[in-house]
């Protein structure tokens, strides 16, 4: 029976080509515009580490002086002293302190002059297992390497190929500023989107390429990328004990119970620091998981959300236009529908037939809408926005395009199909 209805739909759509084309184009443009903006929003708001985002927590403390301000939020980042204390306490399954960095790289390779690299991650040993960074050669450093400020580093595949022309580089030397670091690991080009673990650098950037122990970077004077905020006079913002926030601190906790216990530990730590005279404020701590942290920081650009709502509004206009076109088309066929009803066709069968016809229009509109979405995303990729190159249609969004087009056409077809199946056979037969 479905095959019969499809044949009737094909014949009906060919009968009035102009009207059919108008309906297909209306759906295609609505779907194309919507899927372009929805795909961008999907990419920008995706979970950057879905396998464990509910187990990774960003830590905030508040060591500022009590100056009577009413800001309920603690400081955004962490001081070096607090980060070191929490790291040594080892109260979490894993813990990492880190910041971004930049430095000059001397490849010491003919044909490749020294260059400046601003995608450096200064961090501690747990970084790689905590964030599931995949190695293609070698491994990361150890906690002992952190303690003794070992002259080691991990590099990305892209940096390895740029500097050495190969990823077979374990044991080779990389000159960073004026110091030589031994390469102990090579990772896949790692680019979580968004750059959740450090929102002070480019949120949708290309990803870090060089990883160095934080203790080592402090000794060889790798530059700091990101923000530094101080609340008192100091001579060295990055010294231990300086009243300055510039580090990110993340912990991994594999259960809600452990998360609650760790938050209690942070409160106890703050109380201890206040008793020691290092903190002036009452305990003010935060422990947010990845998605809560991204939502708190409003990471998704507001223009992406606005464009999505505008596109969905445009889709609604296209849907209304399609309803009108289908209504016109079905009512023009009142005589044919009346004859079918007189020959014994039920209202239900007429309704299904007309709805299938609307679905065929949606299917063709989906194909054209998919082409328009690809063109729209191509245009987005040529915009100057930092996230532009991420605008690609993945498989879930590909299926969503067809689902949206067919659903839209079926919704548009419900009212016209219902009106069409209400045709009175006797009145139409008398008009013959």
C-alpha cells in the first residue's frame, strides 16, 4: 500500500511542477539555514571530554584580603602556593596544576629558522592520564620529574613533524629559549573543543603543541600565556607566596561521594589557612565539573545562539509557507479526492496518502537542504572567527538534517491533509 501511495504522490507532484518546486525550495532553505547554525552551535557547545566530564572538577579558592566586596565568587584561578599545597596533599584520584605558555623554539635544523610557539602547556605529571591524551610514541613524565624539574618535554605530532620531519623523535633534544629539553613522548594532535581546561587562552584554538613540567618552565623562564591578577604589591607575580592568581587547578574524582569529600577538604584547608593568617576571608570554595564550568563561563558565543534562533524563526516562516502551498495543492484536487472517497476510500487512507505526498516533498527538500547546509558551513569556515574551521557536518547532524526536513514537511502536511480528507464525495460528484 505504501508503494501505491508513493506512486500517487509522484504522479501528483509531477502534475504541478512549479508548485512542487516552490514547496521543495521553501523547505530546503529553511532546513539549510537551520542546520548551518545548529551545526555550529552543536560543535561549540559539545562536551569536550564526554567519557569523563562528570569526573573532572575545576577548583577555586579565595585567598584575597577581606575588603568588604560582596562578590560571592572566589578568584578565577589559583596562586602558586595554594596549587602546590593541594598538589602535595594528594586528596584526589588525580590532580593537576597548569598554565599556558610561550617561548622561542630553535629547531637547529637546516631550512627551518627559529620560531615562536605560543601553544605551550606548563603542567604536572597527571595531565596526560587525567585528560586521556593519547600517545603515539613514548610517554609522559613522572611526579619525580616534577619534583626535580627534569629537562624533559612531550610534543604533539604536528610539532614533531615540523621540527624533525618525523614522529620517531624519542630521546632527541628540543631547544626551548636557551635550554635543551629531551623529548620523552609524542601525542596525537590533541584539540578538545572547547579548550575547557584553560579558558584564559583561545577557547577554540588549535590545541597545545609542547608540554613541559611546570617546575621546569619556572626555571628556564618560559613565558606565561593567560591572565594574572594580583591583590597586593609584589615584586614577582609568579613566585611562591605571591598574592597573584595565574594557575588552573583540576582534580579527578570518580564518584559524587569523593567530590563531596574533596569539597569538605577545600573548606578545611581554607579554615587552616585563615587560622595561619594567610587567608582573611571565611572559606569560599567552588568545585565545578566540566560542563558546569563551561556553562558558568558562558563559553558558547552569544552570536552563535542568536543566529540559531534567527534561523529557526526563518524555518518557521518556511513551514507556514509550505502549509499554504500544500493546502492550495490539496484543495485543488478536491474532485479527485471526492471520486476516491465515492469509490470506497476511507478518510484515513486519504489522510495517509496526502501525508506521504508531503513526506516526499520533505525528502527531496532534505537533499537540497543538505547541499545548502554544506554551502553555509563552507561560508562559516571562511569567517574570521576562531571557531570557524570547526564548522563541519558530522554524521549525527547529517541524519538530523533529513529528520528535520521530513518532520517539517509532515508537520506542514497535517493541516492540508486533514482538510483534504474532509472533502464530501457527493458535492464533488455533482460538480463533475
